[in-house]
C-alpha cells in the first residue's frame, strides 16, 4: 500500500524489493532504511543488521564505522562497544589493534622410566699353564 518502488511488500517503500515500512533504499527488511540491503531500522549505510547504523557492513546499533559488531563503534572492524580505534575488541577502546586474545598451549610428555640391566661376561682365563 502506497509503495512507489517495484516488488515491495509493506507500506510506503520508495525503493525496490523492500519488505517493511518507509524504506528509501533497495532490498531492505525493516523500516525507514535509507541505505540498501539492510535488516532493521533507520540504517543510512548499506548492508547493516540492527539499527541507526550510518556505516556499512555493521551488526548492531549506532555504528558510524564500517564492518563492526556491537554498539556505537566509530572505528572500523571492531567487536564491542564505544570503540573509536580500529581492529579492536572490548569496551571504550580508543586506539587501534587492542585487546586481542593470545593463547599459548603446550603439551608436556612426562619422562618414561626405563630400566636396563646389562652383564658383560668375564674375560679371565681358567686355563692352566702348560
């Protein structure tokens, strides 16, 4: 009802192939998405899941950066919340490449006790002189 674009399901969709309400972009599911290929609402960027994402390829909400998972990340490729650096994990991180987890794993094989006994025959001669 009231769809200006083609192949829309829902109401007031101006873009093409949208499901939901008031999507201006194309191929959106949700509501009020200006970008394209979004799921959720109020996404200005493209290919977002969640809401209020001006950036692209985000999962979560209010991510201004790109390729983030979480909440309000302004850097790129972050996982967490309120991260202004890029390539970081955690919360309130301001620099790049922070909070990566490193794991060292070693396997120790205990010594196996082995007992060896040897005997060397005596070389003394039991012959009598002639």
